[in-house]
């Protein structure tokens, strides 16, 4: 059986998108996610996203990490869902609601000459509640904590901050990102015992009041060019800790991301998304 997919990129996150509305229900999507997310397979990336019908929103999104584990949500993936459904003429709406495990997200498309040139995603308020992250800590809010991690047989101390937008993110502020051994430190933090579930890791450097640089370790995948939710997490904590302004620009390998705070305290992120290519995956049940 052929499963038609579209690979889309938003600020460096490469996800493979599939419309499941006309597909059989007996497909093992955990298995498919492992196969198409293999970077050596040629069409892979950061995971698999399914576009499903919803009773409470315009569409429902399911997202799978490259190891086949179903995840909560990703800000860049949510934005690309809006581009996907418009691009494939599943809707002509430019204001959409997307159901995720992290709640319903509101999205706004800017269309020029029938082309989506910008996507704004309202990813919500940052959740500091440890029961929702979840993180094992005695405090009412897990905001800032020093933990020790075994890196190559050596105990190293990191200042770690975590929150959730419906998917867990951890920020570690560092002075040097260029010489960071992310392939060693990333997995150690991702699988740290304080996280009952694995976490994405954003390594951030506050350059000045208006500029933050990041490198992103994607849970179950490796270093990615950029992650929208990781950018928002870095900005929220840097601002909360008095390290930068709310309107700071977040620089990542995939380019700068614009983060907007509204009067309700909700965080929005803006930026483009584009189709990399489309193809068919042969699935054998």
C-alpha cells in the first residue's frame, strides 16, 4: 500500500506529513515513523505528523518522534500543519484551530497570490507546573535548578530550566555554543532521571538584551537546525530571569525566529514554512 507523504520544513524542523482521512485504521504508525524518520532513508527528518479529523477543532494532529514514540506537539510542526491543509486544499480557511495532545492551538495564515507567506501560531502560555511537564521537584514550579549529569564518566553541573507548551522543553544557558559537544551532552540531558519522560533540550547563549543564540537537541533525533518551541522556551526563561527583553530575537541555525507576547500572556511565533518534496512510502502490513 502506498502512503503519500509531504515533507515540510519550518525553521529547520523537517517533518513528514500524512493525510490519514482516507487511509485504513490498521496501519502501525509507530513503525512507519521509525522508517520514514531515519535520516539515512532519504526522506526522513524530525518525525511523522498525521493530519486527522477532529470533533473539537478544524483538524487533529498526531506527532511521532523518530524512534516511533507518540509525542505531544511541536510548535514548528503545528505551523506546518496549517500550510499543509491549505496547500492540499483540505480547507480554504486562513484562521485555523488544530487539536494536539498539548491542547487546541490557534493559527493564522497570511496568504498572498494564493501562497502562504507567513504562519503565526498561538502556542499558549508557558506551563511551569511540574505535574504537567512532568519533572520531579519539590517546588510548586520548576523554574530554575542546578543538576549534575554524568558526561563521559565526569559529573558536570548544569543550570537547567524547564516548562511545557504541551511538549516538554529544557533550557540550559551556556557561555560557549560553538564548541559545545552536543552529541554527548544532548542525550545525557534528554534522558536525565529527573524527567519521567524524555525532554527536548535547548542550549542557549544570551548575547545581549536583544539577542539570544540557541542550538537545539531534538528528543529521539539529534541536533536539529531549529525548533520554534525551543526558541520560545529560551526567550521565556531568559526574560523571566532578567537576562533579556521580551522582544529579543532568537537566532538559530535555521534563521531568526520572531516571538510575540500578547496582552493575555500568550506566546506566538511567526515565520514561514515550505514544502521540501512529496513522495510515496510503501507500507507492508
